């Protein structure tokens, strides 16, 4: 990396640099990681979109998660932020805080995971920093994207009566974390694995985000759970929202989990880690949804509408209001 | 921040967000920190310059350093990277990893330090992330700057015979750290304090960096010590360098420290934390130096020249080569 510390003789920092350097090979803006900074020539007429998310071992991922998955999730949660703005990813900067004696194959796996997702999403490493920490492995990634000038999706444009739409299925990430922690033991192991995979490897909805520019009135990625994140759209648009529980799209695995324990409903609503997009559309755009779904290759489901007020309320299809057992919106 | 985690009931994250939010108030690209990412409209004809440095309590700063100073140093070391590229700073993204029970006044001091330097350097907070860590306080900052397209200063352009020039005085940062650790007790306390101040508050040489575009053939900021950093210019330009020890500009405090202990010479050469610029100039540009010094308000001193080969060698003025006692280029 551009400013890696010198080794204390054990060669580990040199190893990290050697493993990370190829990640910048196809990104001219990285300057081969030889200089103090990356130099990016923005596309004329495009805005730059910059997102920065941090992760800590033991807090945001588990100590024994596969290093490939940790690397890919770190990149993907940031790409998901770009997707929520309708941006096309360009590259990323990476700060890594390494504890002593991290095994060589962990570092190799981490770099391999980044390489895999770079290829998948067409991004490259631009630069960053490599430092030592006496604490747990910590990571900070800054993702850089581009969007046509003035067309970035925001949270603040929803209007009363707008439809609330979500992509894919909801709740898999949070249920996957529960499965990882052994809290879904009654569930078929294949289904548990499906949920765990969704927790480990979110799918940033970049193609959908790009399709939504000039269409959606507001957009967000669901990282904190649909209630909290639709709540953010409400806050910024100064409105409320009504959601119908029975409309929330669930995967087969999630439906089986809920069939065994109905209280997992609150996990679906407040658990987070979905990285699907939630967005609002004027009611007149409803017929455009099918084409958006076809073009993005994703299920798109209307789950409610924007209302006056400032609360997110959840109702059953019979009109009774649903009250949550948890305080809600808590990270695990 | 844009993606702060929810509180575990103690309100500390809400406090952090409340303290950081005003830092984005004057930066339209930050979108008030309400969205998933910042949206920056680059100036037509300008390249974006992106630098990312990380710091950890107990590694890169001392646990009892003033929070204002920690914040300002974090910002300044990144601005120094922009200076080394000849870029004008625009803003920054900030990821903070907070340990439990950090005192409220520490967080307030940290935000106040950022505000002070935002005002001084004309930058604003663009976005970032706030997370919890069971480890030490850790920080990662991504600085964003702009430079006329194609004019970013690089490390790879030096030619054989080019003059090697440094700004300001060298060694103060590393000697300041020694003073902080009580290793310069024989030195007058006022002088110790001067050195410590230079360690805590580096001065990013932004005005000089901008003046050097289209003039310097290579440039770097001195963060790892002049030998290591001029070594980076040598590596990237595939050349060697000869430096004359007696030409290296020293502050009065550094000269007094060396008068008491000549072995501190190696600290000056290899200690780092100066954040002055080292750059190379074609010999024909020598007469331009005086005007560059006047315009930047900085002393600019020729300390050597680029040579064939691939080593950085240090000589006395009588031509004898100087050998270092330390292995050199080690961070403290």
C-alpha cells in the first residue's frame, strides 16, 4: 500500500503489500500504489460518489469467518451504499489494521476474496494504508463510484402516497446470523446454510440502483433492517410509512424459519444485513415495476406506501397494527 | 455519520453523531450526512486525488495525547499526502472505531480539533462510519483533493543530476517524539516543547505542493524520515541519491539536541514525522528556488542530488561517507 509501515523484521507487512499490490494492477488511478495518493480522472458530466464503512472482528464479523468472505463482505457493503445512490463503482481505498501473528493464509485468503469480487464487480484497489493494531483485526474501506451529474438517488425525495418497494427477499441476513450462532437448530441444515450464505455474502444491487436513477423518488440499502432503513427515508422525506407485513417478500428458508418460530418476524423487520434496496416510486410508476424487475433480474415487491406523519407502522392485511416485541433497530 | 450503528442504550453513538454532524455543514457534497454516500461534483478539467491513512492509539499516537491534537494530526497527515501530489484539499471521509467508555470530553475535543483544522485548511467532512471496537481507539481518514488534470506530482519523474530539495527543517517530529518519551531530558524545556509541538501538529505543505506542479520532477512528503522517503523517489525513478549531511536544515531546537548527543543524527535521518516535502528539480531550475521559497513562505534547501545507482548515500562535506548506527527507516 502507499504508506505501509516498515516491518519489525518479520516480513509480515511486506507480505501484505505483496499480496495487495496485484489488486491495483488494472486500476491506472492507483499509480501502482507507488505514490502518496491515487489520482482519478473523473468522467466529464459525472458526479463522484464516496462511501466509507468500517468493520471490526468480533463486532461486525466473527473471528472464525473465512477471510475470503470477510474481504468480500467489506467490499460489498460499501458497493451496496453506491447501489443505493444509483452509482457505478469505480474502485476503492482500503485501510487495514492488523493484529500480531495473523496467519499467512488468512492474509492470502483476504486478498483472494478481494480479487474475486474485484473481478465480479469491475473495481480495483486505488490505495490505502496498512497499520499494526494491538486490538482486533479492523478494516475500513472507501468505495468510489460515479453517477450522471445530479442524478444520485437520495433518501429525501419521497412524496406522500409513493409506493414503497423492496428488491429480493428480506430477513435472510439477520436470520443467517442467528443460524450461525446456533439459534435456528430446528431448521433444515441446507436452509440454514442458505441463510448463512446470505449473511456472509450480500449482493449489492448495483444494476437495480442504476436503473432507478430518474425513477425512484428515494432509495436506501437495507443494512439496519427494513423498519430502520425505511425510517431513514421517512426522516429525510419528513413523512411516515405504512407497511403490510404479509407483503414483505420472504425466501423459502425464511418462511420455514418463521413457521417454526413466529417471533422471528421481528428479526426480519429489524435485523438488518439484507443489503437489498428499499425505494419509493410515484403510484403512476407502478406499471414500470415489471420492466424494472426484468431488467434488473430481481423480484421487486410493493410492501407499503408513504404517508403523512413521521412513523413507520406495520399492519396485517386485515388492518390490525402489528406491535414489535423488541425495541427494534438494534444491531446484533 | 451516514451509517453509525445504533446505540446500546447509552447514547454515546448519538453523541458522536451530534458532534460530528456540524463538521459537514458547509460541505454540500456531504448531503448533511443523511445518505449512504457523499456526492461530489468534480471541477471540470481537474483530477481527483485520494489519500487514506490510519492511526491507532498506542501505536501512532499516545493514549494521553490531547484529543484535539489527535484529530488534527490525523487530518494533517492525510493533507500532507495531498500536498505531496500538488493537490488542493476538498474534504474528507472519516471512519472512527471507538472503545467503550471513552470520556465525553475526549469526543468533544476530537470534534473541536477537526473543526479547527477544517477552518484552517478549507475542508469539510464528507461522510464516513462510526463503529464500536473492543480494541484501542482507531481512526481512518480518506482525504479528497483536486489537481489540474495530468499535473499531479509523482515520485517517478526524477532524472540523474536533479537537485534534491527539502522544505522547512528536518528531524523535529522524530525528536519531538523522543522528547515526549523523556529521552531528551538534558534539553531546555522550551526547546523540548517546540519539538513536541512539531510532532503533534505537522504542517501540511499544501501551498508549496501546488507551486511545485509543472516544476518538480518528483515529490514526496517526509513521513518515514528523509532517507526512507528520498529512497522512495529513488525506487520509483530507478535512480540513487547523494545527500550531504551538513546541508540538512535543522531547527535551533534540533541543533541543540544534536549538540548534546551527536547520535541523534540518525534520528534526524531516519525518524520521520516531519511532513515536510522532499522534491527534485532539474539543475536549471535552481534559480527558481528563491521565488518558490518566497511564494510558499518556506525555507527550501538543496540537500543533495539524484545519481545513477539505487542507493541513498549520505556524505559529509569533506566527502567521507556517513554510516548509520541504526538499521534505519523504522517507525518508532
